[in-house]
């Protein structure tokens, strides 16, 4: 029977993912829940982690490596930041131990951009970057990491040079639920209206300064010309993603294309958006990237 070597955890704001991993990086067991930082801060980080360790039968001596919001100021233990320009290798050296625990538990740091003109932070995505690009990445790379807070990262020779965060996912949630546009999307089914999405991406990319007007047109178009709630939802999504891509590609399109670190529906939407604009992408599965990043960090920390 294969022996577990360590436990890897991706602890986000609203989500929790845990993997029991062997020495070769193979996943032996997995746990997922909605016990992210916000929920765990109330119930207790140690208790939440232990419940999942018990569920996968993790031995008491197995070490645990965590990335994500558990290391935030409001998290379990603040893990701080590596400042840009940030070599990805520096992340491995800055893991913070969690005191007072019976097993070795460490939390990886985030990355900070201490630029008064463009201050920014990431936490969790740095581990995905590590897994997506590796420590020996040569040349230049532009990486798009969609999510609630999408990241666009410029990496040069394995060092994060600059990055920018876009609240695209959060804005979609607020706009579609808390504004007048909630009426336009009410009752939307799972139908994908790709044409509506593509048109909205193109419009948002072409005239990002008209964002507020483009969004209101979702409502007025439906009132005057009809259209399904699904089309309205895809138009809101496409508009916001188009605006994000306009900013992300403002400094040019790298000849090597964009590294797109995503999974599930987000991966599909962003690939379609880039395709609409004629931009080549190299897709990298986000779940696999974070697991690879955690595996690389675990080997460096515990020499396994």
C-alpha cells in the first residue's frame, strides 16, 4: 500500500481543498468543502483542519503544507508577503510554521507589490504560479489567472515582476444579483449563449470606458428587443471579461501567447474570450497547478 508523505491544503476565502499525497506526488485522498477562511475563523482553523485530516486517515506525524487565505492577516497565522520583484523560489524559503500544534504545519507566504501607484497583493495564486511555471522558468511569460479576483502576472526568468488584480468575478456576482440587472437574469437556465458572450467580450474590449453604459444596455436591450435571461447573464459576463482583457493586454500581446491558469466554467469562458480576440493561449489546469506548486514546496521544505 502506498504511504502518504504529506498533506497539501489550498485554503481560500470561501473554499477548502485538502489532498493526502505520497512521495511521488500522487493524490491518495481528497477533501473539498466551503469551510474557507471566513467560516474557519469562526469555528477554528485547527478544528476544521483536524476534521478533514481524520476523514482521510492522516497519520499524526504527517506534515501539512498550506497555501491561501489561512495565511492572511485575518487567517490562522499571518504568513506575510514576498515583495516584487519576487523570485518564485523565495516562496519556498518563507513558509511560516503554525505554533502550538502536535504536527509540523506550515503556511506559504503571498506576494506583495509595494508600488504606491499600483499596490497589489496575491495569496494562493503564487503557489499556482509555482506549479504552472516551475522554478527554472526561462524567458518572459504573461499569466492570466481567472477567479473572483483575477490576476494578470508578468513573470521573467522565474521572477514575478509585476501583477494586477481585477475584481471581475466579484463584480459579476454583485451586478447580476444586487442591481437592476438582476431582473434581466432572473430565471436564467444553464443554456450557454456563446454568441451573446462573444459580442459582449468584443464590445467591452473595444470600449472599456463605456463599461457602465454597456452594462445598462443589457437591461434596455431586453426591454426593447427581447432576449433570454441566459443571454443577459452571458452579456454581463462577457462585458466584464472584455474590460479585464482590455487592461490585461494593454501593453501588448506576447508572441508566445497567454498562459491561462483556470479550470471548469471559468476556463471555458476565458478561452472563448481570448479566441474571440484572436489571442493564443496555453491552458493550464488550476487544480493541477496548485497541487504541483504545493508538491514542489513540500519537497523543498522537508526534502522528500
